[in-house]
C-alpha cells in the first residue's frame, strides 16, 4: 500500500518535471531563435 502510493507520487512528480522541461525547452528555443 505505502509502496504504491510513493511510486504514484514519484510518477506524478516526474510527469510534472517532464511537462515543465518541455515548456522551458520550447520557451528557450523561441528566445534563441529571436536572438539569432
């Protein structure tokens, strides 16, 4: 029971980080294109 909950939390945290990484990456790509 505890292991399932902890694993679910880790998955949700990693998913959030993944989404944030994609957003930050796209934003940085836009800034790089504009600066060039």
